[in-house]
C-alpha cells in the first residue's frame, strides 16, 4: 500500500489541488477534537466504510488519501477501498497526530 507524508499532503492542499479526497476514517468524536479542515474531505468511520462505500463511489477517478489517528485504521481502509476497485489510494503516514506534530501544532495530539 502506498503512503503519503504529511508534508506532501500539505503541499497538495497549499497548491490548491482538488484532485483528491481526504477520507477521515476515525470516529466523529475524534474528528471533533482534531481535523484537517479542507473542502474536499469526508468522514466515514472505518467500521462503516464497507456499508457506506457508495457515498464515495463518484470519487473513484480521484486520489483518495485515508487518515486516522496514527495510520492503522486508515491502512485497513486503504485495503478495503482497493478490494472495491479504487486504484489511487494512499495512507497518510503517521495520521492526524503526525500532522499535528509537524504541520499544525494548534491541533491536539491524542
């Protein structure tokens, strides 16, 4: 499975590249605590992803970057998406906690 660094994601966001979907696979209470606030994002907890895959079906042509707290659940999400035919899927290495430590220190690490 491919990974993307927090620095590379920051460059994509700053470069106004809307050719990707940021898929947060954490629970809603986690996103409430700490999130990357961009327009092209979705929240679908990893435990619900298989049943809610139709919600992102129209994004198959875009790169999908999955994130969670530290990278484990998002890796599971990447595998599931690939099994469902999504070809351009990447895992955010280190998750939101690495983002908080290296990119946006206003976000809590939890």
